[in-house]
């Protein structure tokens, strides 16, 4: 699908009609023909999954450590299996995660973030601390799988997981309010300084949780996420990590993350990705794009996003791998810069084709580049979109009898 049509789809209505009349865009029909109700309609996901998702549901290569897997890899795999309408693979991914990362106890535990073969030769959890982005994406994927595939057991699992997240990861910060910690351990210093990760909290995901639990903390977490990004991005660049320091019993401020520095790079690239995919009518959409304008200017000047940036000074370093380009396609579509969006899309596709070409050598960090590409290019191809309430709008929904009407 062309980026012009994607932009027109976002604008809709009268704005789209005006652009079409001016000859600048061709409006996307309000209802496109659905794809067949089968798996295998997403070549990039199928290429990746056939190589790196075991039959038992374990995602390989999601860790830089050999023979290790991460809860992030499992979470992303579940989401992409849902987008690709592959319930069997989704079930295998979740079943393996429960057995190996949740200790077969999804009612009271969070998934340990790192599993694999230890120095002692044993295959087991290597770090039982959770990663809240994976926890949240798993809950999200379960909720949407329940809705789309009529699996009430998935919703039950999601609600149990959310209850544990609220009990172990949601904190009430002085002067801010509800926020989600990156993990249960290691992110709080003496109850006066907290370490946060902006990329762990996509607004559409939080909107979906708020739809499911209107009395929960999720709307406030979403509002505070926007504030965090605004207050910690003085030059228009997101940081990988952000600190929040208590300054009084009812006050606090965002600061440089203790022990992390003020680099924006491999975590922060997802902040631009989530912002670009946020529905335009979301109250956080415009403030986020305004707060993150530095990345737009930097990428426009060279045609390639920087690999790293010093958030306070705006000093740039290096050229980013192709996954960064894929992640920024929705961001530039949202900003209306279709020329640059198309340029970044071509760069990502060329590198993906080379990576999966017969006989090619696997590139370093292929996992993360492909995950970012699945998010960015899958959205651009309109395989999925987020509705205003955070639910997924999927390309295969209209032709699948099992889909639950909204």
C-alpha cells in the first residue's frame, strides 16, 4: 500500500477529499476487501518465524547472549502471530512462555525476562526479573486474541497478568501519579529516585488496557507517559532511560537516569515508532510529535536516522541500522513527510531482502532490525492499525467468521 494512501486513510473525511481534489493524494476506500482467513499472508513474519520460532513456541535469537531467549521476543512473537492470523503459533508461543518464563504460574508471577542455557549447562530462567514492556505486550496480545478469536481463556490469563503488573510494577510517584516501572527489581533508589523507560509504554497499548479496566491506572499512566517524554526531550529526542526524582512530599521532576546516562538509541527508537502509530485523534498524538521533532530534523538532513543522540545537547553519533529506518516510517507518515517515509521504507526493504536472500550470511542484531521492521512496515502495509480505543484493526478481520464484532 502506498504511503500516500496511508496518510489519506489517517486524514479521512473532508481533509482527504480536499487533498484528492487537489490531485495530491488518492483517497483510500473506507472498506477494502479482506484477505483470506488463513495464516501465511505476511511474508516477512513467515520468513522470520519459520527460521527463528521453534515448533514448541520458543523465539530464538531475541537475546545477544547465545542460546538465550527473552520475554520481549515471546511478546512480540505473540503479537505478530495475532496480526498474521496464526492461532496455532500464538498458542505455542504463550504455552512455552507460561511453562518456562512464568514457572507455570500465570496467576501470581511475571515472566522472567531471560531464559536459556546457563554456564552450568542447565536450560532455565537466567534472570527472573521481569521486563514490563514484554509483560504489557503479552497482556495486550492475550486481550486482543481473546476478542478476535473468541478465546475467553486468553482474557482470563490477561487479567491475571494485569493484576500482577499492578501489584508489582505500578507505582504512585510524588507530583506525577501512576507510572509503570521497567521491572520489579533494580529501578528504585531509596524511594526517592526511580528509573523509567519511555519506550516501554506505547499509548495505543495503554488505551486498550484502559478500555478493559476503566477504573485501573492506565489512563493516568498514558497521560504521564506523554508528560515524561515532553519533559525529558529538550532537543526533540527521546532518551532510552529517564529518571524521576522526588523533590518534596508531593513534588518531583524528571532527571537524567541514574547509571544510564542521557543517550537515545536502541530503546528510544521505539518511542518515535509508537508515536507515529498512535491514532491522530488520540489526545497524546500531537503533543508527542511536537516533543519528538528533533529526530525528524536530524533524519531529514542526512536521509538516515542517527544511531545515538545525546538528549540534552542534541549531538548525534553514527548511522543507524535499517530497523531504525523501518521504525521511523509511521513517524514520518504522521508528520506528513511522505518523501522521507518512502526513502526509509526502501532502505528497510532492501536490507530485509538482502538479509533473507538465499545464501546470505545472517547480519548481527538481525532480530531487533526485523522486529522493528515488522512493526513499522506491517503498519505501513496496513496489515494492522490501532483504533482510538487501542484495539487492533487487522487486514484479515472482515473475511474471518470467528472475528468478534465490536
